[in-house]
């Protein structure tokens, strides 16, 4: 066994258990956090819950099969004809579905940033379900050729018998190896990436324009000005990183599938070993896109991070300790306030009572007045933080 084969085999055996464990924990915890009362009102949460479910399907169909084959030399697709057809089809559908759910989330954010008032009415959970359903049906249909093009093939050569999940005809082999990789590259990576880049450019453009308008109207020494610019900068970087991560994780495997047919023809033993190693590496990258979304939520969502902290405090018994400290602090403040009673103007009381919930996007926290009209400063701040 060459060094390349040994490295490929080691990666295929060692990396998937960690990714499956972390991905299972992260996606299940994401579903739990996103369905909690404080967050589930947002339409974005429905997309992200569906994305987490799709990522779990990807990990337990595609990545788990890879690990079982590398560790036990057992391909589950060869067990039955149904497993060969349905498993292959399900892997392609779930991978494509995860990519297009990201597109739907980006489109939802674009609507919230550019048309905040209309989005509050139009972007509902019912409309989100209406968008998700045709996406899933379309991806099932466009990948349905696998259901009749792949089958369990048994070949008997003398005393040896080989069982494989292979193409039923040579014409379908040509289609799957020569034409389908280009179509798959477009569906799985090309179009989603173009939509994500376009959507994020629209968001960043609106954020910059709104921040410039807000900066001209804010008092020069306003302490909120610096924090708003910092938030805009960090969010812009985060949006750029999300695109880069998606491109990095999905493009290599699509390119490999396009080039493999040409690279493997009359390949030497050394070339075959290198191709095996590259195949393992691009698979690890591809499944990383379905494994670490939980970390991206924690990095980009202030409300999501707050809910995660609450959950972990409850799990590890830290909630009561935190409450006791908070109650002690409040009692001390209460004693001080009793010694120094103050009156609050009626205008200030009105501003304190007007505090509606944000039901559109859990990725950032902002408050808006109850009236139908808002001034230009508030509108700029809403757009800059509503990402």
C-alpha cells in the first residue's frame, strides 16, 4: 500500500466519526434552539430547522456509508436493489436541498433588509413552507433518473462473484459520467453560489448606504456610532466568510467528478493512489459544509448565542447560581433606590413601554417603534442590524 492509499484510508476511517458526532450534536441542538419560544417566531428559523434536518440526512447517508466502507469494506448500497437506487438518489437530493435552503435563507434576508415593512407581512412561515416545498419536489424530480439508471449488478466470472451498485446500461454510464457532472455542478454549486453572492452583495450595499445616512444624522460623539460601524464591519466579513465556506466546501467535489473520467483513463498506479486521496479530501470538505453550521449560527446570531447559554446553564445547573447573583444585585440596587426616589417623565415612560418583539430575524436584535412610520435614523439603524 502506497503512502497515498494509506493516508486516504486513515482519513476515511478517522475523520467521519468525529464529523458525524459533532454534526449530530450541532444539528440536533440547532433544531432545539431554533424551536424554543424566544426564537421560533422568526420565519428564518423554519428554513434553518429544515436545513439542520437535511444536513443530518446527508451525514447519515453519505458520510456514514463512506466510513462503513472504509472500516468494514462493506458497501451498504450492494445489499439490495432498493438500497442501491434509493440511497444514491437520497444522497444527491439531500446535498442539493441543503445548498438551496441556504439560497432561500439569503433571499429572506434580502427581503428583510430592502423591504422591512413589506417583509413583515409577506415573509411568513406559510410563505416559507410554500417556497421550501417546490424546491424539494424539483430536486427530487431532477435527480429521479438515478432511480432507474442505477441497480445492484451481480457478475460471475469463473469462481469469483462481484456485487456492485452500478449503471444499468452503457448509455446511462456515458450520461452519468460525461454529462451529469456538469448539470450537478450547476445545480449543487454554481447557481446557489451565484444567488448567495448576489444576495449578500445586495445586503452589504444596503447596509453601507444606511450606515452612511445614519452617520450623517447621528451626534458626532454618540457612543452608538462606533458600535454600529463595528457591527456593520463584522457582519460584512461574516457574510463574505459564509460565501467562501460554501464555495470551498462544494466546488472541489464537483470539479473532481467532472475530471475523474478523464484522469482515471489509463492511469498509473501512482495516479490512482493520488486520485483516491483527492477523492477522500474533497468528500471531507463537502461534508464539512453539513457538519459545522452550528458554529456559524453561534458566530453570527446574538440571540442564538443567548439561547445556547441559557440551555447550557440549565443543563449544567448554573441557572440557579446566576439567578441568585442577579437577585442579590437587584436587592442591593433596590435598597439604594429606596433611599433616593426619583421620578420618571411621562415621555420616558412611554418610550420604555413601547418595546415590541422582533419576529422577523433572530440573527440580530433590534427594537422598532409601534407606529407605521419611522424616522430616517431609525430606519437606517433597522436595516444595518436586521441582517
